[in-house]
């Protein structure tokens, strides 16, 4: 990949899944350098590894909860007692 290459990509809002167009710049190693939304009403989240976007209307707590679910799963907080549930019945 050429240094400074700009890719047109589409990424979904982490909260509601709405698709947005982005221009993502990569360096020669394929690491994301910058990420610019080409649609209005988009907030680009500062993630060093990948383009992450949300609608600008979502609150910070909404975005935080959606990110936790995306990266750790909807039941991440239930791991402690998941095996007890399976034993029932
Ligand atoms: Zn959204």
C-alpha cells in the first residue's frame, strides 16, 4: 500500500448502524493515519486502529455503551455466572 493512500470507505454508526462515507488515509504499513467523514452529521471517534463513527446526535454515554457491546459483546458483564445458568434445568 502506498504511503498516504486515501481510501473511500463506508462505516456504520456504532450506535444505530447507519452507514457513512469516510476518507481514510493509511501509511505504507497499512496503519490508519487519519479519518475524515464526507457526510454531514457524523462524529469520528479517535481510535488509533480503525475508523469508528457515530451520528453526531448520540450522547457520549450512548456511544460508550455501544462501543463496549461491540468490542466485548452484549453479555460481557454476565461471564461471572454464565456457567451457573447452563447448569440449571
Ligand atoms: Zn447513529
